[in-house]
C-alpha cells in the first residue's frame, strides 16, 4: 500500500471517529487518555520518545508541526466545501475550497525552560467553482444579485508569537509541555475542544459598541498520526499525518452581505505532503502566478503580526478605494 492510499485510509478513519480538536485547545487529558499513551502500539525495537517527558513532548510537537531539522519547510494541504446557512432556506453549496500552509520551526534551547520551538508559516485557501473546480475571481451574490470581487485567503504570516514560543518547562522550571493525544487502533488522535473566536472585527466602525462589529466564529481542527511515527526517536517528522478543519462564521466580508442573517460553514480534510510539488495543480498554478512567496515558509526570525482574512480584505478594499475601483 503506497503512502497516499495509506494516508487517505487514515483520513477516512479520522473522519468516522468524529474526533474534534481546536488547534489552541488547552483541555487536559483524562486519566484513561493519559494511560493510553504508554499502551500505544509503537515498535518496541525502535528507540522511542517518552510522552511523559516534557522535552520529548516538545520533540513530538515539532514532528507533528514541522521537522526536527530546523528550518526545513513543511507543507499541509486541505480541500473541502463552503456552504451557506440561512433561516428558512435550503443550505447552498457556494464554493469548493483548496488550501495549503507552508511552515518551518525554529528550535530553541533555554537553560531553565529546556527544549522549545516556534513555528512560522503562511497559508492560502482558494475559492473554486463548485462545478468546474477553477479558481473564481468574481462571484454573483445569489441574495443581492451583485457581482463582487472574490478575495482569496492569503494570510502571511500565521505564526506563533515570537515572544511566546513553546517550551518544555515554565520560567520556574516546572514541566509545562503535556502530551494531549489519545491512542486508538494504532493512531494518536488529537481531540478535545474548539477554538471559540470573539474579537474586534478589523472592518468594524467606531460605533461597534452600539451596533455590533465583532468577529464571531468557531473553528475545529483535528489530526491523527501513526503511533510508530510519533514515538520514533530517529524520525525527524511525521509523514502520514492527516488533518481536518471546519469553521462556522459570519459571512466573508467580500461577499457584501451586510447585516443579512445566516452563517458560512467550511468543512475540509487534508494531509501533510512530502513536498510543495505534491500540491494539486490548481493550487500550485495559482500560487506560482499570483502568490509566489507562498512557495516557502517565512524566515525563522519573522516578527510581523499575523494576518487574517479580515485584515487582508481590509487592505484590499482600501487599495481599491485609493484606485477608485471599489
């Protein structure tokens, strides 16, 4: 069985398991989940990482996110669909979506906090016609009948805060890195929460306390990795990691939905790729033509603030207005 087939089967298992994880969840493990860590089915003949050792937990986290070879680019890819949901009407399949994240890890060492790391990344996600799977530049809003310009997701960077890297120990030397996966059928599954987002919307006005203007969404991220890959002390990364991402949020700003009720729903699944060249052609071609910087991860010392779809849209609208093309 080749790696791609094996990973797709793993992904099918992951989706059927119904496990959900927020990428920033801090939910602690139950006793049963913790005990399953040491009962995993890793090959005992291979030198193993110890999930109860805080520094090995950091090594596992680096393997899952990037590579133990500092600065090596890692590519994740996902695909799925975007739907609308409004009261009193049937859900609509608005777009297919495909996205990728390219990242690298800066591996750190502190005399008190031990082993640590910081990841830097940038990501794109493209809105595709649900029939042709071609990237769409304009879209006719079915509720307003207005043709609008589509702003693809192009967030650069999406990185860990440079002032808050992840370490094995806290500033007092107490263990702080915990292994938060649980074992089932030869896989470690990441699960246990959701990212519940509620913050000032960059596109809101100065009177949002009176009329609203917050970004309100919930995101779900899930991952599964073969136990052998996770615990293998000689492996720099986890090659067969599969992922799933979903989001329920307000309408995208470029849709020009104003204060119409309803939400946008994204549902995707994906995997870690061996290299950037393994991306589907529709993604590679769009990146090469319009987003060439997304071929590689940002520099490890990148200290720029993170971008979101809303901040990118704000800059695009400001640019259109300056050009008189809004």
